[in-house]
C-alpha cells in the first residue's frame, strides 16, 4: 500500500499536487481554508487542518504565503509527522517554520517547486528539497509522484535559496524578452514571427555561455574576454537611448547598464560578464 498523504491547500498548485498523489495511488486527504475547492478530486476531505494532518504520516503544505503556513499549523500536535512545506518562502522564513514544526514534534522538509501546475507529475518538473535528511529519504519515493526530487542539504533554508535563485533568473530573462517585444511593437512588428525566428534562437544561443561563466566563477578567468565589459558598457547607452526614443520605459534595462558602468569604473573593463557576479554582492552578502 502506498503511503497515505495529506495536502493542505487546494489552490492551483495544491490541487495539482493532490491530483498527482491520487494518480500514483496514494490514499490522499485534503483540506482547504475555503471548503468546496476542487470538487473533482477523488480525495478524502477533512473539515479542519488538524483532522487532515491526523490522517497521514506525510503532510504536504502548499499555501499562498509563508506566514499562513505557521498560522495554519499553530496549536496542532504534529508528533511523528513529516511536514513538507512547498509554499514559496525565503530561506529565513523556511528556517523559522522548521523550528516551529520541529518544536511541535514533526520532522521538517522545505521545498521549492520548479514547475507550474500543469507540469506536476510530468518529466520536466523538479522540486528542490532541504531539511531533515532521514525524513526526506523516507519519503523520496512518495514525493517522486509530484516531480523529480532534488535534495540540496540539511539546512531547511537551502531549498528556498535555490528556488529563489532560479526564479530570479527567470524574471530577469522574461524582463529582457518583454522589453524586446515592447521595442519591436513600437514599429508594429508582429510578436510571433519575431519570437520564433529571432528572440528564441538568440536567447538560446546566449544561454549557451552560462557554463563558461560558471566555470570562470569557480576556477578564475581563462584567456582574454571575447566581449569585454568596456565594450559592452559603451554599447549599452544605445540600448537605453533607443528605448527612450521609441517610447519604451527603460526601467528593466537600466540596472544592468549601471552594473556595467560600475564594473568598468572598478577596473574590470577587460573582464568578461562573469566579473559582474561579484559586484552584485553587497559587503554583508
Ligand atoms: N502556481 C504556480 O505557477 C506556482 C508554481 C511554483 C510554486 N508556486 C507557489 O505555490 C504556492 C501555492 O500557489 P497556488 O498557485 O496554489 O496559489 P493559489 O491558487 O492562489 O492558492 C492559494 C492557496 O492558499 C490558501 N490560503 C491563502 N491564504 C490562506 C490563509 N490565510 N490560511 C489558509 N490558507 C490560505 C488558499 O486558500 P483559499 O483562499 O482557497 O481559502 C489556497 O488554497 C505559493 O506559495 C506559490 O508561490 C505556485
């Protein structure tokens, strides 16, 4: 028999998680603050979070924001449970929730979902986990019903750090793409062919340089920069200038221009893009 699981939260993501557990044959109990959500799920319905938690050794929590996780679990006896919290959190929030959950008798594993609801249970989805290693290993196979599990360490804050790093990269990428689409839109260039023929191939080619940047960060520079920062800083003025001339807000472009100028002023004009990473770290970071 498959491990019974409880899912707290039946928003878009919680519903997808419950559906994946059900499809994998797990006896599944669900609870949602507002009753009646996702009536199509063939799961046991609990009237309270406490009743839902009592039903299963493995409890997956997926609510909107972190503080609601703590208020939902407040006062409930969690003895012997494994709490897997897949709610978006900061590393510090995850550590605080881990302390509270541990004090209430459970083992805590935090998670960061790298998927949208439609991807859950499919091959491209993965989830970062961190926290009590024994609890994760005990439920690794159960959690595999949701997405490929990627355990990143015992510190409960690590999964959130990995998650937020990838989300930051995604928003930066979409920010650039959105700016490009706004720019070509000023001359009524249709978005679809531009995206298919130029934007996607260009971004894909540029993403190919990420392993070289990572290698330089880990092992130091190797050879002369093909596209040095002084050249890039000089050309960057044309990006912001064109944006303003075409009536597109340069708000998404400006931070990178500022960072390039800072790098050149700090003597990194001959360096490659990897040199920018160190400049992003504040003294306390
Ligand atoms: N959907 C996505 O694409 C992303 C993918 C990556 C992971 N995120 C994170 O997953 C968390 C849940 O997201 P969601 O998409 O399920 O969000 P909603 O559909 O808006 O559902 C929110 C649920 O949270 C419940 N809730 C809200 N406030 C409270 C509260 N004070 N006490 C108890 N439950 C609460 C809400 O319940 P209700 O409004 O129906 O009563 C929903 O069940 C999130 O961290 C994403 O960042 C999703």
